């Protein structure tokens, strides 16, 4: 394996010398910035993509966890990077949510970055313990009987988990108290211990709790049922307004990256996303591979910025 990699590196360098300076630039290591902590779902996705890129291009792809400020630190770093294909970003829905949570950002999610490809989506669902009720109807009935008495957890203010409940709360006409945590593990622990009654979680996280009888997944926040949990109804099937909350993972480059570089990155990304080993790895995390043209990811981002702005405004969440 080492001999093979070394040989590819030598051949790549020789080819670069033949075709000139632009190819030499492409021989540099590529930095894949993930603005979240190691071991988080975005980090897992970023490392999966980085490994796939490195294997297919022969270039080292190094994952750089620049986390903090709800993903703004790492995202801003990529927005400032040279637009030459040597710096990439793996981001989530947070990219579309942050403009409404912060009074000012050091980047614009649409104009400071260029979409390369949507990688995957992940569904969300409502998790209840006994205090929350046996199903969605009982949860809503209890919330309406005692407005504000029921509470729910999230990994933090403005997270998809928080906004999913706000979206449902607004549509169902209920009042429930938000208890934000510093991360997912503490929120789930307190839900299982009965300290909070409910929370929205990703389908992957819900699958990890499948054998725990202290909480149950009662509805999925998507137009159709989720293949990973086919027995769980949608909110519409449960008799309530539909809740559409799908998390996504996408890959981006700095604005100004030449179209030919974006096209090359997109072609490789789609090859990685379609590979059986990638599909299996994403499924293990409760994710569905997507892929497609750069415009597909850009359209999702452009659509979600005003959508979440409305949810945040109606929830009375004040920008920091």
C-alpha cells in the first residue's frame, strides 16, 4: 500500500511538472474544515469524504476541526481562504440558521461560499418519556391542559433539535418550556432520567436508543416515513400539521473558486457519495446519501435561510 501511494505521488508530481503551474497548485494537501468537535456527526461525515477524496485523487486531505461559536469560526476561516480548491468546508443546517441567531456574521452563507455538493440528509423525530405521554396526541393534550408545565431538551439554542420543536409547537398551538443543554449527551441523559419530558433527535440518535424503554420515538418530522424506522408515523399520520425537519450535510468552497475546480470537486464528491461503502457508512449513522449538482445544495441553502428566520422570529429568539 505504501509503495503504491508513493508511486502515485511521484507520478502526480511528474505530471504536474509537465502541465505547468496550475497542476502544481493542485498537488498541495487539501484542508477539509469541519466547524464542530471531533467525533460529532459532521466530523464523521467530513472524515468519510476526506478519505474518499484522498483515495481517488492521490492528494492528502486533512480534516481540521475549527469549532466554536455555533460553527462560525470554521466557516469564516473557509470564507477567507484562497479560492483555489485547497480548502473545503463540511457544514450542516446551521449554516442556514446562524444568520438569524447572530446580529452579525463574518461571512454570508450564500455569497461567501460556493456549494460543491449536498452529501446526505438525516431525519428528525419526537422522542418522549412517560412524562411526555404515550404518543403525539397525549403530548399535545398534556401541553394544552397545563401550558408551559411540560419541558423539552435540546443540545442548545438555535440547534436543529430546538427549532424542530419550535416549528411543531407553533403549528400545534402549544406552550412548552425549553431547556437548552451544552451538547446532545446531557440532554438525552436527562430525558431518559425523566428530568425533561421530550426532545427532537436525529433518527440516528433515536436508533441508538431503540432498546431503552424509558423513551420512545413517536413521530418523524418528514413528509414520508423514514426507512430506518418504518413503523414510526409522520406527524400528519398522527393527526397533526406536517413537520418537515431534515438535517443536511454539504460540502462548500470559498466564493470565487473557479467553476472548473467546483465541477471537478463535485464529480469526485458524487462518486464518493454513491460508493457502496459510503452508503453503508452513512446508513449506520441514520443518514441518507444525496449528491447531485452544486446548484442542488445551493438551492436548499437559499430556501432555508428565510424559512428558519421566520421560525426563529416567531419563537421570539433574540439574536446574540
